[in-house]
C-alpha cells in the first residue's frame, strides 16, 4: 500500500488522484481571522475552506439564496437586493450603487449594458421605463420541492 493512501483505499479508488488539491498562504489579518474562526468553531482548515469556497463559487448548491451563476452578476444582484422587500429605483441609482460597490472601475454606461441588461428578466430584476425593480433575496428553502410537491 502507498504511503499516501489511507486504510481501505485501493489504487483504483485513491482519493488523492481524483480530488483536486489546493494550497494557499494566509498572512496578516486574514490569517489571524482564519485561525480565530477555526478555534471558535472547533473546525479544521479543510472543512472551513471547503465550505467557504462552496459558498463563494458560482452555482453553489449550498448557497442560502437563489443567485445568478456569474460571480459579477451575483455580486451586483446582492448589492441591489440587500433587503427583504422589493426595491424599485431609477436606473441611474442602480448604476451608482453598482459603480460604488461592485464595479468601481466600469463606466456607468457599461454597467447598464453588462450588468443590468444581463440581469433583466432573470426573475431577480426587471428594467422597465428607466426604473429597476429588484426582487428580494429568495431562500432556496422557499422554492425547494417538498414531498407533497413532487410529481408522482
């Protein structure tokens, strides 16, 4: 048996060959916060990193909310939604929010084309007559089928 395998691992089922290994160094405040979090939650490095990446990366099945898959659109929607109630605002205000929070180096005209138009009609946001209607964050639990909802 190879030194990298655990008991019960076979060469055909060697998780070290099929799993992606990622390494990083955390310095300064980020490293200190990471250690504090692990200590406070009695969690392993791997467990914390896997959960954080699963939340951060697009199309996470474990995300608490229904969000766009594209990370830029996800960030933009989160910046605009931000409340439990539907928000309606002028396009210019939405562009200002996005230029300050998620797209600081992008001209407002491009934000309209690259972000608002992409989100328009997704069920998360609608642009009509110079106004943006942003629907509140929707929990995955609210749309997950229950046993009674499944087709039989």
